[in-house]
């Protein structure tokens, strides 16, 4: 299956360290050689890079490592194709517009019966189960909330229910972002780590690289990283529970929904 990488931070932060280890799994230390992509939300804008070739040998991936794009939210995906041929149209992350915002999505897993999910406003460009599920998901969210909600919790609860519906079709690990929030949903495997002061050293598992974050941060920085599998070998990552949805903003978890029940913990009203 594919692998996911996400970041939420309270200051513009580059993801070069984590991405360096992650890209090695795309045809190097891992079998995910069928394309990769990465998206950044920065300064009120959005940009992404996608490539249907293995990330470990991609000149575009090397550019990302050497060009420290600083953002509050980033989403990346490396693909091991199950449904849909290897081509650019099937390369994650996918994007759609809602409420005047760019929504970015990446999925790890495989779904059964996904063709039966009814589509409305949004239609896929490629032919993957992932993009079809994304269009269904965005359609459900838009149908129930045609305008941004004044209170976020009901919207988040709906998102959790939709993710649970997709999980009933197979494996559905998700990263989703709107520029303000990062949403992470675990079906089988997702882990996260939050780095804050006092910062220390981190060592990648998939590449010979160690960084001392104390040399690159301030005492007020908060940076959280989410990945299919932990990217470092000397830090304690927290594994998400199946059926769990985490809502991140500025590096912190602001809401948590779990299965069964979908109860929220915390809550950001804005």
C-alpha cells in the first residue's frame, strides 16, 4: 500500500528533514515506486508537486529537499498502485475547491465497492478508488455544509462519520487539509509526534541524517508530523487508534473523534 506524511506547525516550517526520509521509501527502502506528491499551504496560498515516477530517483523530489519551502501545513504521499494505472492523473495528493478554499487529500489503502459511492458536484479526473472516495467525501461535506459553519464541531463529526463509512469498505487512512486545519484519520496505521521546546536531536530511519532541532527553532515553535510509519529511530511516536480522527491546528490537536461513538475531545469554535 501507499504511505502518508503530514505536518502541522504554528510557524512557517520546512519539511525537508522528514521528507528526506520519506522519499527513500518511494523505491529505495520501500516498494512505493508508482509516483509521489507533496502539497504546501503557505502565506495564504497553495502549491503542490506531483510526479508519477519513484520519489527516490526524482529530480523534483531532490528539489524539495534542497528548497526549504516553509508552510504551516504540508501533505505528502508515495504510491504503490493497486487501482488505476501509473500516471500523473492518479498521483496524490488530489485537490478540490470548497468555500473558496483549496482542499488537499491523500489516501492510503484499498476500498471494495467504491464504484457504488454516489457522486454529485465533484467528479474524478483519474481512475483510482482514492480519488472517487475523495469526490464522494467532498460532495457529502458540501451537501450538508454549503457554507462554512460558524461552529466547527458538527462539521468535524460529519467528517468522522464519512471516514467511518469509507473504512467499512476496506482500508482508509486519510490526510485532508483546508489551509487552516489538518485532518488525520486512521483505519490501520498512522503515527504522530509533536516537537516543542526543549528541542533535541532526531535521526532518520531511512537515511543517514541527523538534525538538532534546537539549532533551527525558537522556544515557542510547535511542529507536529504524522506518518504511516515513524520516520525517526530515536524518538517516541504515538500510534493512532483505528477509527480515530484528529483535527490539528498550528501544531496542536484541537479535537479528537473516536470509534465507536465519535465523541470529541477539546474543540476549537473558530
